């Protein structure tokens, strides 16, 4: 009896170690995002806190407890059917961390690409078939592999304790809270600057998908200055947005803290983004208040001293395992086990959270320079243009998702204009619409890598085309010229661009770096 009891206890310890190992692997992506802060948390709105760390521990322990309960039930049963179910279920669960490794690590992704989708499906089918016909050897093999990997679980818990100690003693870098100006602006002029991410000139205007109506973009183009050969200052948001905001050609941008980027300019100079003059600091120095609603980049933390209002949301590419609440973090970490679905869920949520403040601040007369940097129309598709509602379940594919999101961008443009008019600001608000980057560079030739550039004055009634190639880097100077009354009509803006617009990058590297 004593020997039998000791054997059961030993089996329980072995099963528990294997289950904790499996649970740790299943939360692999949440573990990476929480414990390995390669970018100093620059791209994260929710910092690593004790709540985030304890959520990770609780999730691992909870999943391990469920797995252990199943393992004990299978051991107690003598029916082969339960062992087959357990073996097949174990294979399916183990596929979760394998898929996460494919997504996380380039080498694993290349290996999977070399096999190809049919080959991967065949391998998975073979594993499931083997688990069904030979459940006992399958369970023993899985348990042995998980025991070999169990030191990773111990390392994870020790790593959590180390980060907890850092969080307890860490000093948060000083941040400047955006504060509105109290004195009136020197004039009633104001500009709303919309930057849509991956808004592509060809798709929006020249090669639009059949059946896609974009009435607001067409309306704006029909009464604004529009450039047909405008190119962004970079192929990534990290490069393009600092370039547009500083007015200087940026070739690389690297996080140096949670609150700053080190910008390398085309002339070789290096500067901190927070310390460099920007269109916002220059507008504020002239007495014009400024506001930003954006995504991906922490505008309040970097540019707060030159802003009267700022709001932002993190990209799912950097933050999909955290939430502002403990419960939300628990849910998000579970979601990371199904990355494509979780990204859709998070992306839809972030866009929904941005649209309200974006439309509201665009129609707030206190702010003379407003930047709305929105993650549209980039995929995944989160909008159903047939029903007109946001949804995380748009599975029409990359092209279809882009087209639906493009319809959402068009709708947002219309809502911004309508709210401005209802606020009585339409007769003094300029509208500038462009993009941080065109669609994926890998699928486009340089000639096709163009973005819309639309500038509408409050009195504009007809379109003015600009045929020459230009770089949208000129936006910085154009915005200041509008506020300084150097440009007062759409035609004057076109003439000003002919004189001042810089040449675009000569090309873009595969990583999005501009080549001047």
C-alpha cells in the first residue's frame, strides 16, 4: 500500500511538472511580451506592472491545473477511448506553442514555409492519426518531451520574480502632461491633418476594387489640391511619422527609452525625437494650440510638452497580451494562443477606442493644429461595409479586408468633416489628408508606391491637380505656412508646393528604410 501510494505521488509530481511545462509553452507569446522588453516598452501603452506579471503566473497555473486534472482522470480510467481523446487533445494543444514558435522566430517560419501548407497539414494529420491509434506511446512521448522542457517553466517563474523586483523599485521616467494653452490663438485659422496608415493612391483612386464606393474621398478630391505622384518619407510608421512631424528626412528610428526615439536623419545627424523641434512645438511657439489622436507611437509621452491634448493606442503588433485592467489582461493572454483571432479582436477594439476622440478633437475649436493618425485601411479587416459596423470576424482575406477598412477610412473622413461643419468650424478649417506609408512595399514597384496627398482650403470649390513628383515630407512646412497665412487658397497651396516641395526618396529598402 505504501509503495503504491508513493508511486501515485511520484506520477502526480511528474504529471504536474509536464502540465506546468505545457502551460508555459502555451503562453509563450504572452511571456515574450511581458518579460522581454527589447524596445523599453516604448510601443506599449500599458506598462509591465505587478498586475500584468501576476496575470501571467495565474494563467499558467490555471491552465496547468486543468491539464493535471485531465491527466489524473485519464490515469484513473481504464477505457481506451479516454486515452485516445487525451492523446489527440494533447497533440492539438502542443500545436499551439509550435505555431507560436513559427510566428515568433524567423528560422521556424522559414522551416514551415519550406515545407509548405500542404506538407504541414499532412504532418498534423499524421500526428493526430498516430495519437488516435497509439494513445499510450503518444502520451508517454509527449510527457517525456515536456519534462525535458520543464526547466523553461522554472526559469519563467524566476524571471517573473526578477521583473517584479524591478517593477517595485523602478522609477518612472518623467513625463510631461499635455496642457491646453490659455491665451487665444493669433488667428482663427486651423488645420486638421489626417494620416491614414497604408492609404494607397492606386487602390483609393486609380485601381479601386469593383463595387467599392468611397464617396467622401471622391468628394474631397473633387474640391481639393491633389497630388498624383506623392510618396511618403518612409516605408514604416516608425520612420514616416517622426519625419513628417519634424520636417526632416529620417532613415532610422530606434527606441532609447519608454519615452523617446533616437532619430537618424539622412544627413547622418542623430537626435532625440522629444528634443527636436516639431511642427507642434513651432505652432505652439506662435500661439496655436495643438492636439494629437494617434496609434502605434506614444505621442503623449514623446511630444507632450508641445501638445494641448493627446490620446493614443498601441498597435497589436506590440501589445496584445496586456490590458488596462487585470481581468482584461487575463483574457488577452489567453487570446495570444490564437494569434490571428486575437490580433483581430485587439485591432477592432483599438480602432473603436480611437474613432470617438479623433472625431471629437477634430471639431474642438480650441486646437488650431490637429493630427489624427489612424490605423486605417491596413489589414486585418475589421469593418463590414455591407452592414456598416465594426467586427473582428471579417475573414474576406487580406485584399478584401483592406477594401473594407478603406471604406471605414472613407466613413471616418465623412464623420470628421460633418462634425467640423456642425461645430461651425468649416469656414476656417483646412483639411490635409495623406498616409504614413502605402500598401506593402514587397508587392509594389517604386512607381506604384504612392500615397494620396489632398489639401482642401475652407473656401475650396474645385480640384487642383499637382502632377510633379513630391515627397510628403513637405507637410510640416505646408502646415506652418497655412497657419502663418502664407497660403490662403488651394491654388496658392499648389503654387507654394511647386516652389517648395522636396523630392521623394529614390527608393525604399525591404525593411521600409528610405533611400535618398
